[in-house]
């Protein structure tokens, strides 16, 4: 039987009812493939081969529930045993570590460079295309954007655009995101956001149309595989969970036409592209998510589409 390896954060920390990695594991199992998992710390290179101390698991049954979550047992998998395995014997290997792309993440990518099999997403591609900054390659597709550390230069940018969303370049999951208005409190917020001018941040013009939705485009080998609409949570300007299917428009197609070749060149098979009012905001490639939630909400099969594409594509 074919087997697939997932390099993940600890399984006990994954939220099985919403986590995209769990959705990909479930889809893998549904195709009759063995699911194996390890953590970055389980990887080791010896005798010219990359090895992993990995565990084989079997996921327990699940059904769609409310709030874009799957209903699963509190213990969502059975442990079928642990073994030291040759990573090259798996096809593919999924790199599914949550950001930030810190030393732990980077060291994992360097080891997986010599895995001897296909890794999704390609480690070198993740290093080459920073998900917060890759959009800067397409300035005509983005809202007005400034990247830097100088609070006063950022303050000038905010004055030019009126209101800006400011987030750390190395941020993730909505942590450290600020809504900065052109008022007397702006400089203090920007000093905090940049740690007194020592931390790079990305500032983008705030688009009020975000109230109508932030569109997540799910890309598979640079092509749109699905799309979902997300809106800010009540009392919070940051984006909440998916609420409805999203229609693909000409703006989306133009963005994907520009991005697709870059993603394919760098082996970034799975990507989540965030779009507001036809403007490119971010390209998620380190551990793209949202598929499992969307499948639960809309009855789609994004996770299965991705896994089937990888397996049936001869894994080359």
C-alpha cells in the first residue's frame, strides 16, 4: 500500500475539527493510502539518507457539523505504531508546520531538501517566496503598500492612505495586526508595531470593502481549485471563518494568471491567496489552510481534490 508522510507540529496540538492538515490526512486515508506523521525533531540524516521516527495513524470517522467544524471523537486518531523510516519511501511528503518561518522551520526545509522524494510544498520554494512579501512582485495588483521599520516613514504612509492595516513581516494567524488611523495615536501604535524601529512590518491601505468579504482562493498547481468568502468577526477588523462560497471574477483570474507561473516554478503546489475587492493581499504557502473548514461549511471536497491530484499525477 502506498504511504504518505506528514511533517507536522505535535498531533496533540492540531484541532481536528478545523485543521487543514487533518483534512488532508483524512482525504489521504479515504483514498486508501497509509498516513504517517512525524515532527521536525524526528528527522535525521545518516548514511546518505533522510530518516524519520514516524508514527502510522488511522483517523477516526468524522461528519460535518456547525460553525465550519467537523464532528470527531475527542481522540481523533488511533496510533498504529512507530518506526524509523526512509523518507524517500513516501510519496509525497507534506510539509505542514505552522508559521512563523523561524529557525526550526528553516532547518526542517534544509533537511527536506534532501528527502529524495517530492515534498509539498517544495522547501526551497517556501524559502524563495515569502508569503507576506511575494505580493510585492505584483504592485499593480495590490493596494498601496509600505514595508519597513521606521515609525515616522510609516506614519507618513498612513497619512497618505488614511487608514492602514499593519502587520509584522514574520507574523501569522492574525497575531500582531494593527489597524492604524491617521490620528494622534498613530505614531505610538507604529512604534509598538515596529518595536521602536527594530522590526520589519508591512502596511497596506485599509480597504473598507473588507466588510463585504475577504476572498480566499485555493490554488492547486497555480490554478483555482475553489474559493470561499470570509468576513471580519463581530467587533474585530480581522478576518473570521468562511461564511459562503465565493464567485470567481476577472480580478481573481488576473491575479492567478500573474501568480500561477511563479508558484509552479517554485514547486508551491498548494497555496491560499487572499483577495479583497479585487486586490491581492497575501499568498499563503508555508502551511496553507482553510480547506478543511470550507469542506465542512459547503460540502466541497477541496482536501480530496488536492490529495487526488498529487497521487494521480504520478508524483513527479
